[in-house]
């Protein structure tokens, strides 16, 4: 079996663009992957083209060798762009291998330890501005079976936060907690906004609401800062969506700078690299809770890890999305009691509709985190996925 072509499909999904990859072979088996890289999609496409020049003509089943050589030969190792391109292609190679053998990818990684996995929802808050609106949307989500939910209540703050802004954030968390009761887990997102003293202050202020964790309280490029916040935080700290490969995670583990790890399958090297990261976390008794707010193929690939990683804890999933999400793939998600079923189809268990992808071409979107428009993530017409 030889690779004959690699194509990238960039699909507008309102808040960003999904970037899907399809690897074709001379035996008619094709594999799909996803490297969705918010606001840097054009750079990602170029990186995929570099990988194509290496991979065409080679056996796609030699996944470990190809990963090693592509990573090594990039010379400028790591980083969001190169690693997202490699992640997407690596996923597609696993999809090809699973399909060629007629088994799901998780079977190639040791088999199932989980038939389903607990989820927490992101995006449930779309359009909310005031604490009362967050509370109302949270109550609606719980009525649909949600048992854990995440959001960023910190507006457009960066590094510091004023007393007025912090008061509003705390009122927002209080409104959600009051709306959902004590049975539902709240996960508080900070998007790497704050400096160390502010991160510590926020952790202390939100503690009475009993959050499951505070995510990424400080920027991702200084693990000493993250370690400093964790040392004084009364709540668990989650981090890692902007770390790439087990080499970056090695330092995180050495410092024990967080309590939950959140590598993203679209950015941190793909399926096998996350499996290795999860194994190191398991040896350190750290729960594995992957970052997963992207598209349907990344979700399908992450579910393969949910099946076969003993320390898999909880999976992020979008609560709602653009209505054409159901058209660009044959995704079939099954939820029950706050958990997602893991399917048994060969490969990743998902196929791409190329024609439908072309109907929603690239559209430029800009970062919303520091503009106050963070909840504007959905169009007026929205499809609920839970």
C-alpha cells in the first residue's frame, strides 16, 4: 500500500474554521484527520503540503517511522503549526491502518478499557452576556442531561482583572451554580489570561463554588508560573492544550504544575503521542482530560483514546454547532446520562463528505478572547448536539 495524495479541506464553522485532512492510497483506502488551528489555518495548510511531499509514495502503515521522520526532519521542531499538521496526518494514517485490518483504532492500541466516557460541554453559553443569562442557559443544558459544563466568565481581562470585572465573573459563576445545583460539575476556563498573583486570587475567589478545576490560569509559555499558581490554589488546576508532544509534557510532569492534563489531539502529535502522554500521566496518577472543542474528526479520534486509556477522566465536547456539522461527516454521537458511547467501526469510525466541505469554504475569523465577544460563537441558527 502506498500514499497517492493528501488533501486539506478548510470548512467555515462560524467561530473558526475546521481543517480536515484526507490521505489517499493506491488500494482505495483513505484516512481522515483533523488539525483545526484557530486563526492560523493558512499557515497550517502550508505545513500539510510539506508533509505531503514526504509521504506520497510511502507505506501509510509505518506510522511510528513516519511520525519520527517528519518530526525530526522539520528541523524547527514543535510549535502549533508544524505539530497540528503532523497531528492531522498521523490521525489519518491510523484511520487507514484500522480500516485495512477491519478494526477500530483503539483495538490497535491495546483494546477497550471503557465502553463510554463522561463528557463536559462547551458552547452551552452562546450569546449570554449577564449572569442571569448564563444561569438560564445552564439550567436548559442540565435539563438536556448535561452533568458537567465549562466556560470562561472573565470577559476581556488580560493579566489583571478589576474588582468590578471580578465581581461580575463571580456573580456569573454563582448564577450558574444556583441554576444547576451541587450535582453538576463546573469547570472554569481562564484561557491563559492572568499573571501569577491574579491567577492565585481567582483560584481563591472561586473555591466556594467547588469547581472541578480552573483551566489554564496563566499563559502557557512559563510552567514555573503555572506551578506557582497551583502551589497556592485551593482548587485543582488543569492545563496543557497549548503544549506540544511528550517532550513539552515532560517538564510539566517534572514540576507537577497541574492536576489534570489537557493535550489536544489536533495539536500535540495525534493519537500515539497522546497515548504516550497519557501513559506518563498515568504513572504520576494525573487524570487525562483532553482538550476537544474542535470538529467531528478530532472528536472521533479522541474517543479512540477514551476507549483505551485507563486514566481517561472526562472529555470536552461542543454542546452546539453550526447546522452543517451533521453534513460534512457521517458523525453519529450517542449520549446517555452525561456520557458518550464509543463506537466500534473500523479506523476512526467517521467519513468525510468532500462535496459538503466545499460548500462552506474558509472565512476569516479573529480572536475574541480579549474583545468581550467571547460568547459569540454560534450563528442564529444553531444545531444542538447533546
